[in-house]
């Protein structure tokens, strides 16, 4: 089954808001308050994930059946994406010495693409077949 382009556009739109929440929280914690990048990432990701799950379940994919199981699946996907982000941030911040904020920004396209693929195929798939 091909990826529905309308759902992908909706995912990107909702994702844009979620990324704004994620990056905004990250920048606030890391740049303004001075909390380490990986700790800031650990707070910003779950905050944006709650918004993203709700908006995607109710508005984009319109899959509200089995909501608890979809949330668990979504959380696992977010967790894997989170770890991918940790790896990228760690490498860019600690190995390449470009800073945590650059690492966070570089990680976003990889994490968003990865999570869309898994969420569209697993979390928000139809149960009719």
C-alpha cells in the first residue's frame, strides 16, 4: 500500500507544530536555562509527542479506535526516534563539537522521516485487513 500523500502532508503540518514545540522547549531549556543538550532533548521530545499523537490520531489519520494500543505503538516509535536523535546530537555535540543545538536541528529530518514511515505503517494503519 502506497503512502497517502494527503496524510503525509497532514503529518508534516502537524509535525511542524510538534517540531516547534520540541525545538522551542529544547532551546528554552538548553540555550536560555543552560541545561545539557541531551537532558533538554529528553524533556522536549515527550512534550511534543503528546501533541503530535493527539493531533494525528484525531485530525490526520482519524484513527481513534484502539487508542491506548495506538498510543503505546506511537510511544515506541517516538522512543526509537528519540534514541536516533540522541545518537545524532551526541555525535554532533560531543564528537564533532558543533554544539547541542546544531545536533538537535540536524537530527530533525532524519527523525521525522523515520517516525512518519513507522507511524503510517504501524500506529495509524487501518484495522480492516
